């Protein structure tokens, strides 16, 4: 059977549940960005993303109601103050929008093959198509403004050669080979990501009202500073230039526009989930042992940090319980 008359699978329920939480979180940020963005081109992109997020939530609510499933609370008007002062520069707003598209492109495509019901597949397909379209617009705007952070451009050896010695993997005990293209790309992506995440945590640590949440964001900032030192050292030793930080300009404000719950969810999902996706990709495509070791250590440190973030969400009673199977043991 196909269509919309079959019951949802557990995978489909999980996908629409997480999509609703993600969408409601994004909507609150877009609403605030729309209220504070000044650049007409940035505002135009924000408006498109805001309207799509609103429409996506409405489409998901239709599915939830049809299946008699409880609609998640997610994030409401109480989690954002649209009258609050401007926190992020327009360029940094664009960086955040780009980051959210990267998260969508790392989650929706992997969810699509596991879904069979037509309305769920249509929802995910529409999300993928819109995300690709809006990411192209964001990238074009960044390039035109000169704010897009590119990977290093270095001279590469054009000869075709095969690895015939185990020392190709060596990197811990001297005599290591130059980094290859995949390793340069991985290092560059994670460095850019760590810089962006660090500045988010710097800002959120100032905005948070709960002491424990504020301390958590500060610890994440310090952890990412170590990541930057560790990975930047590889480029320095290899004499490879890489893009400087973008316009990570934030403004001091008296009142936070975001609830602590909203900021912690953004950190746990957007920063956390994508962090592990990038690190896992780097681990599978990096061959030099010293680089693999660095990524492994970073992965362990980040798991501890984001694990504590999840525990903090539970402690503050902010974690919604996803739908679960009936207890068949009683």
C-alpha cells in the first residue's frame, strides 16, 4: 500500500516529531532576525525561511492530528522577544541561516529513504528542495558581499601515484607526508565550524539567565578554543593559509531575546548534531595518524560537553518525551 491511509512507522513518527521541534525552534529565530535585520537582501532571505518554517509546522500539525498524535509543545512566542535589541550583525544572521540549511541537508536526505507514506515523503522532499534553493541564495549573497569562508586554495601535485608504503599513514613520529586534499577540507570545515560555534556560545553565555546554563555555554566556549588551537597547529606546521574569521560581530544587550530553553536546544541540536556529523566524516576520510588522533580526542571531548547539555535539559525539565511504544511488559 502507498498513500496516506497506512499507519505511520516508528521511523516516520520520529522524523515528524524531530522536524516539528527543529521547525518551531527555527521559526523563533527567524522571527527575531526578521525584526532586527537591516540589510534588505538578508531580510528577504530571512522572510523566505520564516514563511517556509511556518508552513512546514502547519503541514506537520495536519499529520499529527490525522494520526491522533499529541502535537509537541516545541517553542512558542514565550521563547523569543521580538522587541529586544539587536544582538547579531546582519552578516552573522546570514551565517546562522546558512548553518541551519546545513543542518537540514544533513538530516532530511538521510530521513527520506526510510519513509514510505506519501504525505511524509512529500514533506521531506519539499524541505530538501527548499533548503537547496535557499542555501544557493545565501551562498550567492555571501559571495557577492565577500563574507563566504572558503576552504584553503593550495597547489596540488597533479601526478597520479599509488600508496605503496605504510609510512603514508604516519604522522605521529616525524617524517609525515603533506596533508592531502580531503584532510585539508576536513580541517578547514571543522575550524570554520568551531569558530562559528564558539561565537554562538560566547553570545549565549552572556544572554543566559540560569547560572548552570550560563556556565555550560562558557565551558563549551573554552572547549572550542582548544579545538581551534589543536587543528590550527596542523595548518601552521604545513604552512597552509586558511580563511580568517568572518564578521562575527555581536552587540551587548541588556535583555536576552531568547529563552534559555531555546538557546540550549539550538546548541544541543544545531551545533551538537552537526559537530558529530563533521567529525565522523573527517575520521572516515583522514589517513594521517596524527590527524585521526586529534579528531578522536576532539570527538571524545565534544561528546562529554553535549552529553552534559542533554542532562541539563532534563534537569531543567525542558526535554519533551518523544512518542513511545506501549509497555508490553505489564
